[in-house]
């Protein structure tokens, strides 16, 4: 109900396949490459701001950063974290995990329903205004969706475009915040690994380029291990479309299946010492996690996350620039225990002292 009937998350069968093909246009390499300079600029701005603060509670700061990046990519909006979109989005997201669907004004779901309607209203106004412009220039996701045509050659309706934008935002904003915060926390605790990342980064000229990102094999291993050990969403649901049998267990058609990503990533039949943070497990000599569906940070199969390449790009830009520019240490007397709803995050928000490296 909160995602909307047009959202790809709730579509199935042929319509899901067709809409997925349309949304894939948003995340094609050409589109991501064009966004690189903007992403670097926003990242550097936030890093400079954080270093001036010295002591920060990092998780909400990273939330603002990923929110700004997401809205710039989606609709070209600057400083979205300072706009009305941020509180509305937060209220809407809380309702997605509520245990009832009562729309009374004081219930979690009722507040989320109201926030969704306000979000959709603002998005629709932006979409209609953009549609009236002479021509889209493919500068953001909205341009792509406005030009897209469905299987009958018709352009997508305004209501459907707004549902897709909300779906993309939900899929990428919270999970990326969680992952980047996990990187910051772990690298403050794993000094030897951080040292190796710094050594690799020091081989490059000061100005980060998109070509450099393709020449960071050790950082690639670290980020892959990060997603294995600190998967932002540890579980998911699917519904069987036919009767089937798995390892001798009969599962009837239309049953809901609860699959566990985090437990898969700790399977000792797949990973050696799975509780140890060990980036080298993904190196060529060991190549753990190569079995089908043994590594699932972005899901798998026909419903695998469409924005995985966008997420990897943002993760790599953020981690590369952070390591090059900053030194950070965890502050004492804080609770680093992880809570998992709606995504994994440290209970006290990750308190750090940050300075120039």
C-alpha cells in the first residue's frame, strides 16, 4: 500500500519484467559515468564539513549525505536533506515496517500514509513541470523515466513515475547509509586493513578520476567483504509461484518464503571462518562465495537490486576520498551494538573524532 500499485517491488510476471527493463535505463554505465563528477563534488563537500566539526555523530550525517546524493541523481534537487522531502520520507519509511495498516492519524501507518501522499504530491508537481520543458537532457533519473515508453509505446503516467522514484529512493538511501557507516566503524577498528587501503590510494594522483576507481583491487575486496559481514538488509520475503521441493522439503504454491542473507553469508560450507573480517577470502587464490546464490548483498535472480552498480560507485567514491582525506577515531563510552530495523545501524549513531589526514 505504501509503495503504490505501480512500484516494481509489488509487480510480478511480465509487467515486472517490462518495468525492470525501463528502470534499468536509469542505471546504465553511461548514466552512472555522467554522474561521477557530481558525486565526487558532493562527497568532498561533506568530508570538508565533517572535518571542521571535529567530533560528530556520524550516522545521521551520512544519512544527509546519501539523501542529497539520491535526490540529485533522481530529480536534480540540491541539498534535499534540508528540504521538506527528508522529514516526509522518514515518516513514510517508518510505516513500511509497521505491524498494522490502520490509517488513523495517530498510528504509525496512518502517519506514513499521510507522508506518502505529501511526497507523491511534491514529486508529481516536479514531474509535470519537467514534462512541460522542451526536452529532457538525461541529467537525472527523472529525465530517463519521462522519455521511457511502456510495451504499448505509451509514456509512463505521472503517478507511475512517482511510485518508481520512491521505490528507487527506498532501495538505495537507507541501505547505502548503513553500508557506509559500517565501513567507517570497521576501518576505525581494523587498522591493518585501513593501512593497506591507504597504501593503495597513495599510488594515485590527488584528484580522483573514474579511471582510478577501476584500479583499486584491494579496496574492491574490502568492500565486498564489508557487504558480506555487514549486509544492510539481512532477510527478505518471496512467494512461490509453483509447487516445488528443496532438499526433500515440499513447499506449496503461493507460500511466503523467508530467506536469510546474513546467515547465508556465515555458512561454513561456503566461507572459511565466516565471523572473521577477511577481504582476502575473495582473492583469486581462494575465491570464496562463488557458488550460485552464496553471496547476496543485492539479492539475486530476476529481482536482484537494479541499483547495485550505483551503490558500488557511491561506496567506492566515498571510501576512496574518505581514506585519502580523513583520519577518524571512535569516541569512548558509546554503544556500538547493531540494531537491524529498518536497516543495520549502531545504536548510539557512531560517535567519532574526525580530522584531516
